[in-house]
């Protein structure tokens, strides 16, 4: 004999206590979006409009910017916020267009790997960048490096 | 000539013009078909007729096997939500004059719910998520003996929009998130939760906010506004969902 469920019993198990990643993902998208607006347009303004403008961009220009901790942090912040924002956005698209299963796991996995690799590499480059590495042959170095 | 005399009586009223409208209807008979198929019908219609009248004419005069739901036929019962020219509409509120009859009019069942026959879908998943948000008054207080719970006009105004829902499923079945992920609560359930969350006579707002703060809850909403566009009652569904999101972040309505 089947038993009729109590009318107010929960149809799906109650949500597990603790942080709700979907909620924080949603908040992150909005918060990082606002910060990224400032960072990206600031980046474009400084690189393309100030001074000589776009013609000034070369190896030396980038090397000069990354010698300054302010621009190092600006670029690293932009890198982290933008990559996580983009990867999370792609994740929601994967959620919308694929059904739960292996394909979905594979797609989300590759998104995670791509984002992590790019973030780690990017951060490493920004903080360890040295335009004039010691011990390099002189003909490979840019002209502004002090002659050894 | 006295001005009071009747001018020439209007020439015998021109017969109201009727049009031949082609309907392409997505048919599916589970006993015969493995896949749905499109079938076309030519129906003589007036501009003031509705799509529901066309379906009636087809069923009564051309093909009695055409299956669809309708009850009140006046936009109140919410039985005849269907996809008309790619948009979710009530067949009983869609006038022929508002459609482009130079091309065939496509009519199919709403998407995202299991198709049962022709224009009929299984509404159970839809009502299951509706039940989950506990759409009934849960009050801890008891009103004075012989009195009702008093509510000010301003407090009633807050959730006025979401009381209009007729549960036709036009919004939920227009939602692209719901199409791929049947687990999502869907706009209609959130609208009906909103109706009680923002009702100050109700004491279980936190319970409902907790239910909707689920992995499959309001955060899946992508604000595509399909639901607001689809609602035959003109409920601002996306706005209601946004208000629930805000309430969850505040932790109270």
C-alpha cells in the first residue's frame, strides 16, 4: 500500500548548509564587472591615448610599465578578475547549452584548466619580468639595457 | 432643409471581410508518431477572431483529432498557453489582426515540458516546482476573533503584480535555462514565491528565500526577459525575480 506524502513535505532535499557558490558567483560577476570597467578603460586610456599614444607601445614601453609596482598590480588584478569573470560566464553558458553529463564535465574541466594556467602564467610573467636578464648575449637585448 | 433629418442611411453595411489564414500546427500522436510533424490547415477567419477560434474551427470542421487544452477561453484559466509564431502566448488572447497572415501561422506546444499529444504537454514538472515554494499563507499570528488580518494599501501594493499569475506556464516554458535544465525552479514558481515573500501577513519568507537560494534557484536566472515578454497577464516577471535575489542578499524581504 502506498502512503500519501504529507502535504508540506519537501519535494527535493533541503539545500546543504554553508556557502552557496551559485550566489557568490552571481555577486562576483556584478562586483568584478564594475571594477573591470575602471581597470580596462584605464588600461586602454593609458596605453593608447596618453602621451604619444598607440605609437609608443613597444617592448620598452611594456618593460617600463612592469617596472612599476602600481602597473604590476593593476595588470595582475585585471588578469585575475577578467579571467575568472570570463571563465564563470563561459561556465553558465555551458550550463545553459549542455545537459548534465560527461560532456558538461569535460567542458567545465577544460575551462578551469585554461583559466588556471593563464592566471598562473600571467601572474608569473608580470612579477618576474626582467627586460634585461643578466648574462644574455648583447645582441638579444633591447637597446636601452645598460651595457655590461 | 432641416438639419434634423436623417442623412442617407448608410449603404448596406459592407460584409465584414474575412481572410483565409494558413495554420501550421505541430501534431504529435503518441500512438502513431515517433516524431512530431507539421500539418497545415486553411481556415476562414475574421480579423477579430482569436487563434483559439481557429483551433476550434479546425477541430470542429476539419480534423476532430486535433488535441489542445482550453477551458474558460477568456484568458483567466491559463489552460491554452502555446507557442504561436515562436512566442509563448495564450491562444484565447491572440487576435488574428495582430499576426502577419500573409505567412502561415505556426502553432506548437510550449517547450521544455514533456509533449503528450499535439498541443498538450505534461504540466507536472511545472506544478512540482510551484508546490516546492510553498505557495500558501503560513502565518504564526492569529487575527482577532471575527476579524481578518489587516494590511495597508501600500503593503498590498508591493506584491500586487505577482498576484495576477494564472499558472499558464507561458513564462517558465519560454525560459532558455528551463529548456536545458528542468531542475531550475522557473519563473512561475519564483513569481508565486514572491507573492508570499513580500506579503507582510505571511511569516515564512525566510523559508521560501532559503528554498530559492538553491543551486537551481534564482541565481540560474540569466535575465533574458523571455518570461516578461511571454506573460499574458503582463506581470514583470524578471523584475520580480530580481527582487527575490535582492531579498536573498538582504536575508529578509
